[in-house]
């Protein structure tokens, strides 16, 4: 069976987060090894590893939490905290739905550019490249996609922006080539509180089907700040979150860049 994600892709995913100074590397690596040893399909292993990375900020706020089961589905993880068995359901809130498709397409383009550079000389080009693009480029045509791949390839080779690439910044990496988006902070990039409340309502409907052997079940809503589709600057009408009603014992919203966490229900 052909692997959906290669081991190399997983290494790159992990390595990008190693650049984040907030990362608790030792427990993350241990948890990833545990997932690797499971009977999950490669696609599910990748999903679980990515979820654990998103939970890194959560582990800084709850340093005593110990994850015990990574292969369960409802909830996503089982952990121990203060003598209690805690079920943790993790879900990402998408702030920019229109960017989700664009980001998915860009990630495929990044991978093709990485392959070109690695085939030429991995040692010469290895590093993490943060790219910012001009706003006029198109993604809906395979021909344009090939042009973008070549522009990225040429920009990295020449160490300066080419074509649709507006800015390029490099960070060191000891093994591979990794291309990602440049994070730009928009002071007016709001996350509507109604999106969070809608997400909680959807999870409330599934609550009766979760593992009832746990002492408590927590809902952790994540804004993945490394994602164009998920990032935000502030929560609009944050006071509306005080009105939430849910069978979950605790509900948190956190972002994984600076580790800010909001307690919605405690």
C-alpha cells in the first residue's frame, strides 16, 4: 500500500515546530514514537502527530498532564491529570474558509518545489524558507501552478524574490528543505466568537457518544497560527463566549504561536 505521507514529510512537519521556542521537545518526541508504534494507518498517524503538535501550547498551561491513549477517536486523547482520567477532544476553528482551499493548493506547490531543490542538492539548499507572495498570482490553473513552483525554485536558488514571490526569508535547518508561508500579523484580523460557539454546538451533539469511562471530558479549540486559514489577531465579541452551555467539563481556546489560552468554561 502506498503511503499517503512519507516519513520524510513527518520529519519536516516536526522540524518546523522545532523552530518554535515554545516547543516541549522531549514529551512531543515520546508521544510521536508512541503513535508510530500503534496500529494506526499512516494517514491517521500523521493526523495524530499534527494534533499533538497543536496541543503543545496546551501542555505549557498544564505541565502535569500525561497522555495515555493516542489512538482513541472519541475523544481524541486520554490523559491523566491530578489523579483524574481526562478525555481531550481537539478541534481546529477555521477563521478564513475561503483560504482553506488556497492553502491546501499552496502546500502541494511547496512540496513540488522542495522536491526539485532536494533532487538538485539537499545539502546546498536545506533550510526553512518563509515566503510571501504578490496578491495577483492565480492558483486555479495547472499551468500557473507550474509557474509558481518555478518561481519558488528560482527564488531559493538565487536567494532573492523572483516572479510571484514577494519576499523570502530563510531559517537554518540541519537536514531538509522546508517551504512555508511567512506569518504576517494583521491587527484587524478578527475571529468571530459566533464561529467558536457554532463549533461548540456541533461538538455538544457528539458528546453522548464519547468514552464515558473518563472522569472529565475537555474540549480544546485551537487556532493554528501557522495556517493562513486558521490564524487571527483578536476574538470579536469575546463576551459572548461567557454564555456558552455545554456538557463538556472544561472548554478552552488556544493559539499555538504565542500559547495564549482563553478559558471558555471552567
